[in-house]
C-alpha cells in the first residue's frame, strides 16, 4: 500500500465551531475548580486564601505544631487527609454536572450547578477547619509576630550596610591608596638593588680575571671571563639599558678572543706538524712538547673549558687520518724519532707498491708509541689527551686498517688460508697494544671483526686473484703454440667401471652410446695457443680448490669460472684485434682455442659435480650454455677472416683484364698476373693453416676459398657475348694453370675433386674453350654428357655463341641444346 492510499483513508478533520470550543473550555475550568477544592481540603485553608505571605507563615507554624505531636498522630492525620482527598474525585464530579451523552447543553445552563458545587466545597472546608485539632488563630497570631520581628531585623541590617558603606569603606579606600604607594616605592628600591647586585657580580668576575692574569693562569682567566659572559647573557631588568652593560659585554668578548688567540699560539708551540714535499717522496715532521709542567696543564685546562681542546685534537686527528695513516697503509714509509719531542715520517712513492701488513703494523706501533709518550698525561683528574685522541680516530682507523691492509692479508688459496693463524695472532697483539694506549676501548671495537666473514672475504679475494690471473693469461701472445688432440679416434670401446643398474638404465645407456658419435669426446689433432691450455689449467685449479672449501666459497668459485669464460669473450678479441684482422695464423689459433675450451666445457660441469662428495647445493653447476657462445666466437672471427680473404681474391680478379673481356680481343698480362696472385695467396694460406687447423677443417676452408675462386673465373667467361680465338687460347692457358696448381693447395690432391664443387665445371669450361663444335656435341651427348651435368642450357648456349661463328653446324648444335 502506498503513502497516497494511506492518506486517502484517513477521516477528514472538520472545523470546530465557537459553541463547541466554549463547551470544551467550560469542561476544563470545571476540572481545575474541582481539583482546587480537593487540594484545599488536603492542605488546609491556604488552598482558598488569596494572601500569599500569611499563608506561607501559616504553613510553617502548622509544620512546627505537627513536629511536636507524636508519630502516631502524624500517621493518623495523614491517613485522614488521604481518605478525605479520595472522597473528591474530579472526574466523577464533572460527570455528575455534565452528562456526556447530552450534546445540546450550554455553559449558561451549567453555571448554577458549578457555583453550587463550589459553595458546597467551601462549606466542607470550613467544617474541616472547625473540626481541626489545631488552634488556627493562635498559629496565625504567632506567625504575625514572627513576621514583625523579621521585618525589624531586616531594617536593622539595612542600617548596618549603610554605615559600612559610608564610613568603613572610606577608610579601606584610603588604606589601599597608601599600600599602592608603598608597593611602588618597594619595587623601585628592588629594581635599583638588583642592578647594583649585577654590577657588583660583574666586578667580582673582573677581579677574578685580574687575579688569574697576575698568576699567569689561562684556566682562571678563561673561567672568570666565561662566567662573566654567561652571567650578562641573562641580565636583570634595567641593567641592559646601562652603558656599563654594553661596555662590559664588549670588553669581556674582546678579552676572551685575545685569550683564545694566546691559547692557539700556546697549542701550536706544544703540538705542531709540517709537510715537506720532495721529488718522489714527502717528509712529515711531528713536534710535540707536552709535559707535566703546571703551565702546560693550565693551558690544556683552559682549552678544555673553552671547548677548544677537542677541536684542536680533532684537527690533529684529521691530519693523521688523511696524511699519515693513509700514507703508511698505501706507500713505503719509514718512521724515525730523532728526539723525544720530534718524529720524522718519510713517505716514498713507488708505483704498484703495497706495503706488507707486518711493516704497516710495525710503523703504526712506532708512531703510536711516540704519540702516547706525549699525549698520555693527566691534565685534569683522569683526563688525558690520548683518550680524546683515541675516541676521535678509533672507528675510522679500524676501518682503514681492515679495508686497506688487513683484508689484503687474506690468502687466495686454501693452503695459505689454513696457515692464516700466524697473521691473526700478530693482529691480535696489535689490538692489545692499541687498547693499552687507549686508542681502542676495552670492548666493542676489534681489528679482527673481518674474520666474522672470512669465508666471504676469502671467496672474494680468491675470485679477484683468479680473474686477474686469467686476464693476464688472455693478454699473452697467441702465437706461442702447442699441439693437442688425437690423430685418429680409437676403434676400441673405452673400458668403464661396472655399475649395478637395472635393465631400463642399461638399455638407455646402450642407445645413448650408439646415438652419440665417438668424436664428441675426442678433440682432433691441431695447434692451440699455450694460453688456452694455461687458462684451462687455471680453471681446474679453481675447481680443485673450490671442492675443498665451504659452500659459500665453492659457489663463488663456480661463478668465477663462468666469469673467466665470459671475460675471454670480451678481452681476447679486443686485446688481439689487430692481429686477428691481419694475420691468418692468429685467426686459426683463436678459432682452435675457442673450440678447445668449448670442448672441455662440455664435461667440466660433470667433473665438478663428481668432486663435490654428494653435497646439497642450492644452485646448479653446468657450463653447457657457454659451449655454444665460445664456438660462435671462434666461428665469428674465422668467418670474418674468410670474407676478408674472399674479398682480396675477388679484388685481384676484378681489377685485371678478366673483368673487361667484352671490350677486348686479347687479354693483357695483368690477367694472368691476377690469377697467379690469387694462387699465391691461397698457397700462403695453406702454408700458414696446414697443421694448425684439424685436417678436416683445413680441407673445408681451403675448398671454400678455391671454389669461390673457380666460380669467379667461370662467371667471368660465361657472361661474355663474344670471345676471340686468341682470348680463348689465353683463357685456356690461364685456367689450365689453375687446374694444375689448385690440387697442390690440399693435403691430398684428390680432395680438390671431392670438396670443390665447381672443379669439374672448370675443367669442362677449359674443354669448351679449346674444343670444336663436334667435341662439344659429343660432350653434350643429347643432354646426358658431362656438359649437361655441370652447365645449364643457357650458360652452354651463351658460350657456344661467344666462341664460334654463326654457321649451320652451330645452329644445328644450338637447336639440339634445349
């Protein structure tokens, strides 16, 4: 149901007329009248009287009277009052006067009944009062007397208030004025007294300064001036406005500055240092004249009071950290104490020099011993300069010693690491020495903290050493060679240990052995650089050391080996770039080196794992991903060099008359010279490469270059439209020279026919150049002869047209070649 439906079902409200409103008003007045009568019966006459104050007094007197009665009479009266009140039911009286079923009555009709009911109620009230146990008249009389007495008291109090306001207040005002005047006079006196007290206090401090100055005591003078400056920073009100205040403050500051300047000079006399640069060396001179004299202690106390002592020692400590400690840790230094007050440090600059740790420790002991003799004096209580100096340098000195010296003592091999206790004992003795002279605290700082991560540091140190060693090997000359590999793969199967395996594993191993070629595990006989062998030997040394160390070191060594081979890709081609671009032997050796390293990487991971004694590793060990990278590196540079050789051969041919057969009837001498130059170039490559490359690789490389050379010679002839007889004879002689010389470029003369794809084609071209049409027809043999195998139709037809005149016999032959 919607809201609109609910509203529509509500009864309509009709407006109320004046007559209905009048009836409602009369009913309400009647209800109030009856209730008033009932209250009058309950509380007594006060319910009907119109005088408020007497009624209140009457009620109070009635309460007093009730208090004197017994508790029993109180309870009885209360019950009677309640019963009487219960007889007057307002609602019943209204229903009696006004019938609810009657709807035509008017107020005028009911007024007599209401008045009658009111009168009856008055009679009942009078009757109740007359029958009451209390004397109402006496109560009223007593209340009236009390009212009169209260009024008299009020009048008396009003009179007193007026007298106080007129006489007493005047005296109070006069006293307050006198008090304010006296208070102002007191404030003025106190203001002057405070200013005088501050002036006296300033005079006292000045007197103390004069006493210290007479006694030639920096400490007393500084203390007095400092207290004076601190005191005048918080002056009393009024003192700051005096000219004396400004003069005193300025004078005190000037005196303090002068004292500080004198203290600076005094400190410079007690502690000084000098740097004297010379050719390839520097001489540092320390001069410390501190002693136990009173003047020296007094100056130190004064510096301490002004907070300048720590500042001066800090400057001295910074000089030591930057110039002295750093030089001793990195250069060749000698320390000489000429006297008890003077020491000389000579720094000799040498390239690629790092002082041994024991020399560094010895120099540090000499230096600290000299300083401790002068700084370990008590100037105030238990305060010493050595303690302050130690607090300022201990943390940074410890870090410098560890990072620049002690870390370098960590060995790079496992054998030296096992004997490292000797080094740690010397470092521990040096630690005790530093603690004894208060450079280091008793606890919390140690030079041997790096031993907590000895495995990590040893791994890092070893890795750095091996990487540097590997890089130095890579930079060596590649031309220092050695022979390696097998001439022939053995036919006999290699003996293997007897393993207890199930049938499935045995079958899988048998299939595996039949599938993989035997050559996979043998490296062919060739020449490699000794550096490749050295690098591989270094890798095996790293592997043997890694398996003897903790897992942290072993993991680091594994990644170091991987970095070595990645470094090989970056270092060798860059450092030997010029040789790889110009010397064929370098290219051949580099290619073989890459193949040799890649061959060994195939099984290096398995060898490594076999030495790990079944350790549980959180990383995988393998180098197979690097195998292809190294092979591609060797292929890349060999391919680049082959392209370079190909370009030289083609440039020789194309720069001769062979490139312009079309426009010439006879070839010049440069044509044959170009061919001979190409053959000579190939012969030089043979001399360099044979024995360096494996035989099969050499044969394929030489066959590739010879085939390219032959293809170019054939192409020069097959693209010509007209060849004279003289030129054909020249071409025949030159190409015959190639056929005679080319087999000598191979280890076996028969290899040229096997590996040079265009070799037979060249021979057939020579036959065509020197043969007749009849001979060509016989070699074509209706598309089944040698010419049909090595020449396509267009090439052969073009050759015939270029060599022979247009005759019927030529036309018949051309018609047969389709």
